[in-house]
C-alpha cells in the first residue's frame, strides 16, 4: 500500500485560544502522497478505503475517525458517524505538500473556525 501516515498537530493559533499550539490535538491521516509530498488523486482512487483519518484530542467527545475524501480539487476529512460532526475541509490540501514541518489549515465546520496544523511526523507505509 503506497500510502503515508501523516501526523498533524495543532500549531500556534492565538485567536482561537492556542497561543502555543497543542500537541495533544490534531489528526492522523493515511494519505496518498507522491514523492514530493503532494496528494495524488489517482493513487487515492486505487486505495480510497485505506485512506483514513483520525482526529485526536484530550476531550474524548472531540475524537473522531473516518476517511480522507475529495470532491474536485478539494480534500475533506469525512467523519463516519453523524455525531462526529460535518466533514472538515483542508484548505488547498491538493496544492500543498505534507512534508515534515509544513503547515496546513483545516476548517472545522462544526465550530466554523480555521485552525493551522503542523506536520510533525511522516512515515511511508509498506504495502
């Protein structure tokens, strides 16, 4: 399975009450990345059931699991249960790289807020 496990941790978001970030909040995704760390839609099509996402938090009510999906050029974290909230959109995820140290913005639809996350771990998964 040519996927990459990527850990995103909440970065500094002073306006949202996280001036120093929070390593205990974030996402773990299994992403179809090319060699440059960019999303590969063709690879996603071949392995979509394996492209998962987990939201982690110290607050158990905020935890969720689901799938990485996309519509057109937009990528989403699709939650598999209704009580986990609406899909979270990753801002321009298809245009960004997900390499160690990179930053991305995720729109939390339930809270109607944009938060910045930092890529803190990447691991190529063997198939």
